[in-house]
C-alpha cells in the first residue's frame, strides 16, 4: 500500500530546494554558514522524521539548533582544554 503523505525526508528536501534563490543572494561567507545549517538538517533526518507533524520547519529548525549547540559545546570544551594547558582559569 502506498503512502498518502510524502515522508519527512522528501518534504524537507523539497523545502531546502526552495531555498536555492535565497542561498544564491547571500554573500559567500553567509552562504557557507547557511550550507552548514542545511547540513545539520540532513544529518538529523531520522530524528526529524520521528516528530508527528506536517510542519516541515519545526524538525528542521530543531535540527539546526541541535547542530549549533553541539558545535558550541565542542568549541567550549576545546577552549577549556587550551586554557587548562596554558594555566588560565
């Protein structure tokens, strides 16, 4: 039996494709940051598909936020390690 509703993965890819004109209008540095956010969504496709919602953007934005927080935690840990190595508080 076929699906009556496209999977979240298919819906989010369609939404991300709709953002191509926006991406093209960004400055190169901003474009790289934007691409990184979209990669966070793609890396968390399985988790995004677990939310029972028709709203594609809720799981997408959550995935972006989780990615940003993971990067922040990694950078904070790196700073802490470097500070300890160099004797700073």
